[in-house]
C-alpha cells in the first residue's frame, strides 16, 4: 500500500465538544485554513500536536522528506495519532473522536478538559491510501480506539459488500445507535475490556477464511491485533496487500514508548 507522509500542520481551535457515548468524546476543530485541507477520505490517520504544559499554543512541526522536526526541540508538543472522523470543507471543521481512558494520557486528558477556543495542531492526512481495497467480502475487527475509523470506512463501502464487523467496546452504550452497515454485513459486538480478547480471536478463527479477493481491516490494542494478524497470514494465507492490521496502542505503554515497536511490527 502506498503511504502518504504528513506534510503540513494546521493550528486549529476547539469549535465543539460532543459526548458520543460513555467512552467517546468528539472534538470538532476549526480553522479557516481547513478550507484547503488536502482531504482524501474519512478514516485516514492524522497526527495531533498538543501544547506542552507551559504553553497555550503548540509549536507546529517543520516537514521534510524524513518526516517532521522542531525548530525549538525543548518545547516540542506532545504528538499523538488519531483518526480523521469527518471533514467538512463548508464549515472548515474536522471531527476527531477521542476515547476517554482516564487521566494518565495527555490526549485523553485534553479531550476530557477541552474548552471552546482551546488550541491544538493537526497534520494533513496520512496512512495507507486507499485504506481499503475493493473486495466482495470484508472483515473488520476493532476496539473502541478504532471504532471511529470503522464507522468512517463503512460509510464509504459499496452497499453489496458482505462480511463481518467484530467490535470490542467497553460497554453496550458505546455501540453507536446507527452504524452504516451494508445489508449483508453482520455485526458482532463484544462488551468489556481486554480480558474479552480471546473471545474475539476465537470468533475470527471460527469464520470461513478470507480469500485473496477479500480484505481484512484490524486495529486496536496490540494483544487484539497480533493474534488476529497471525490468523490472517498464517492460517488463511492472506497476502499482506489484502489486509490492514495496526496496533493502535498497547496497554502499559504510552505513545512515546510504543511508537517504534508499532512501526517495526507494521513493516514486517
Ligand atoms: C493510526 C491510529 C489511529 C488512531 N485513532 C484513534 C482515534 O480515532 N481515537 C482514539 O481514541 N484513539 C486512537 N488511536 C489510539 C491513540 O493514539 C492511543 O490510545 C494513544 O495512546 C492515546 O494517547 P494518550 O495521550 O491518551 O495516552 P498515552 O500517553 O499514549 O498513554 C498513557 C497510558 O494510557 C494507556 N492507554 C492509551 N490508550 C488507551 C486506551 N484507549 N484505553 C486504555 N488505556 C489507554 C497507555 O497504555 C498508557 O499506559 C489511534 C492510534 C493510531 C496508531
């Protein structure tokens, strides 16, 4: 899959905060510059840049062919990866859905405390383009950090698609009232925390294998993604170009400590 390098950053302000469910909070961000945002599709990866504690406004990165760097490295912001949930060129807004996972992570804290007018940076979209390959049958497996991407990607899928959507959500109220599910795709929600992962893995293993014209999209905590990628690759012999399997986070590690391991895993 072709990868885009994030190549521009925008200073945006909080325009709205919407509590979508007990665990998810949407921040709608605004800048007039977003009228020219290089949007490709909802569900793309984006970086967010959060001001360090002494600052109100985050420093934005400089971009080069090797990624981004900082003019003032001492005061570099906190960088996190999120999902472009929705882009609206008319209103110059972007929506990002944050998991409220407590007060140990700066991004979760930022989402929970966000006030109108607060400033943050966001990058132009990145990640594989396209993220989904055309397919007759799809398999989606996601925890709640990847629910925003699943919702965005399902909204763009063709209506005759078949397949399965397997979700791990903290509680039943985290399941959106409406999911843009094509008629022939089945939803399998599981509720609870990481202890439920073996049940999800078993439910994937019990499906009929995907073939080389199908596509699997898997994201969430590392101990969910790793065994499912093993099923896809080793048991089902699904070629790498027919699946996306990205560990979005790892329990006990923050983004700084997990970032390099994630990229090594994706690159294999
Ligand atoms: C491509 C991509 C897209 C993503 N899209 C989204 C998205 O749209 N929405 C979203 O909420 N997240 C998304 N994530 C996951 C998000 O980047 C991580 O959860 C990130 O660690 C959150 O940063 P933080 O500052 O809150 O916590 P960190 O400072 O990174 O971590 C602090 C502590 O919290 C734990 N932790 C981190 N995330 C969670 C969690 N979800 N539940 C419980 N404990 C956690 C860590 O293990 C660590 O112990 C995405 C990740 C990737 C790679």
